[in-house]
C-alpha cells in the first residue's frame, strides 16, 4: 500500500496512532447499527433505509471503518457495481458516506481509509471510483469532475398537442417492467430486480414518497410498456416571475418517442410547466426530439467526482489507447495527476456514463 503519510491531506494533521484505532477494516454484522448511527449523526437521520445497498449485512466489507473504544471513529462506504456503456462494461465502485467523528478529525483517518479502499479496488481491476463529493480529500488523490450530460428543458407546448395522446400513462404496479426497459438502455448500471425493488422503495419512487414517483408509458393496445420515468421533486420558483415550475426527471428508459408523448400528461399531473431531463450526449433520438421542439439544452457535469483506478480497465471501457506502464502508487501527486489526465482523455474520447444520482446513488 502507498504511504498515506505522504499525502498532502494527511501531512496537515496529527499522525494516526495505530494503537489507538482498530482498522482499517470492514464492519461486522453486529456492528452495523453503530456504523449507521455514526452516518446518521454526521449526515442525516435515516441513512440506513435511504441507502439499503450500502448499509446492509451483505456489504459489511464495503463499510470500511476505524474503531476506538468499541465505537466507529471513521467510515468510508463502498458499493461495488458494473457499468454498461455502448456494449462495453466495467466493474466500478461508488464511494460515499465518508465521515470522521468530530473529535478524531484532522488525524488522517479519512485519508487512510480512502487509500486503503482505493488500493483494494484497484487490485480488483475496477476501472473507476465514483465519489459522492468533490472536496480536497478526494481531489488530492486525483478525483475530478467528469463527463457531460445534456440538461434538456421541455415545455408542454414543445410536446405534441391538439391530438389524442398516443400513449397511456400509469403508475407501475411493480418494478419488473421498468427493470426490463432499463436493462436495454445502452448507458446504465447493472441493476437486478431485487436491487430495483429495494432502491425504488428506499428512494421513494415506488411506492411514491417524498415527492417522488414512477410512471409507466404504454401505447394503446401494446402488450408491454414502451417507456418509464422516475420523477423527482418539483422545483417551484419563489415568485411567479422567477421562472417556471420545473419537474425534475431523475431517470428514464425505453422508447424516446413514447416518453416524449407522455410528457404533457406527466407535467399536468405534477402541476409543473417544464420537464428537466438529463440526456446522454449520444442519445440521438432524444436530441432530435428536443431540437425539433426547440427545447433548451445545455451541457452539465455528472454529480460528484471520478478517479481512475485501473488504467487498463478504464482505457478498455473508454475505447481509447492504453496507458504506458508503470502506473505510480495511489496517493502520490504523480498518480493523481495521471489519473486526472486519463479521466479527461477518456471522456474527451466520447465515453458516456450513467447518472450517478437517483437510483444509482449509494
Ligand atoms: C471530511 C472528513 C471525512 C475528513 O475526515 P478526517 O479524518 O478529518 O480527514 P483527514 O484527517 O484524513 O484529512 C482530510 C481532511 O481534513 C482536513 N484536515 C487535515 N488536517 C486537519 C486538521 N489538523 N484539522 C482540521 N482539519 C484537517 C483536510 O483539509 C481535509 O479536508 P478537505 O477535504 O476539506 O481538504 C470529516 O471532516 C467529516 O466527517 N466531515 C463531515 C462529513 C463530510 O463532509 N463528508 C464528506 C462528504 S463529501
């Protein structure tokens, strides 16, 4: 493992006394409640139910911790998954719920947990770590904002009007039809039906809750639904002159024309004037519809930052030329700079990436 003491974040703090802290290590089943309580205390209540694939017994090894006096002192949460993009796939990891109890901060605990985790993930041949933030702690290791999405704002007037809607819009009874449509998307994370069920309930899409809901779009008479949408919150302006009421669409899949035709009904139901979708740059069908309707489109970054772990896995996934070896040890400045440069090269080469929020957020 690279020496965490050389990382700039660490050198500003006191040295970790290895005798005082037990770790870095995973979380045992009987310790899970204490780790969730730490995350609840630092972030917000309800972290366990909100992130069911992170805070669960099966992911004990992914909850990397330092312990002191029988209590967790610091935590780095890791979820392992697979991204599928344009027919290629790569194993990746999401990192979140990074926290240190206030009394133990500034001693290098978070830096050390992160380095241990990243070293492991790199050893597993994982292409990327997607990190739920952009603070110095991550940036010093080489994590950078990444990718491009197109933020499309669609007004109902931009969608077909004056004729009978060509689609039916309904609340799905179960996740299976959405899971099937999602599995055909060209840019996505692999998500089994069980994960669909757990995540959709936890985040409040199905059953609907906390201002979120799900919609299934079907062409009349069709045996199977054509598209689905996961609806996020409605953003209301402070006063009517401050702009339109916007419905945030957190995820969608399936036939883009069916989806498009469903928008007026979906907006009317939500009481919103504008739908905001984040499209992949390569989503030609959606771009054509947006362009024809004069919908506003602007590029934006993904949420969080990304760090290249295994250069071979990443270049393969991105379909770009391989990186010369050797690759410097993680944690050093040389590695951080090369990771950032390679990340930029991959996305400049046209790599697309699934949204890291919504159901894909650990
Ligand atoms: C961010 C956090 C996890 C860092 O934990 P830590 O164990 O103190 O981290 P380290 O000692 O390894 O040092 C890294 C961080 O501490 C800061 N730090 C280093 N030495 C320090 C010291 N002596 N005193 C105070 N802060 C210090 C560094 O500036 C760095 O923060 P940065 O990311 O803003 O640059 C902790 O402050 C925390 O729990 N914050 C609240 C939760 C949070 O914001 N999590 C991140 C979500 S993206």
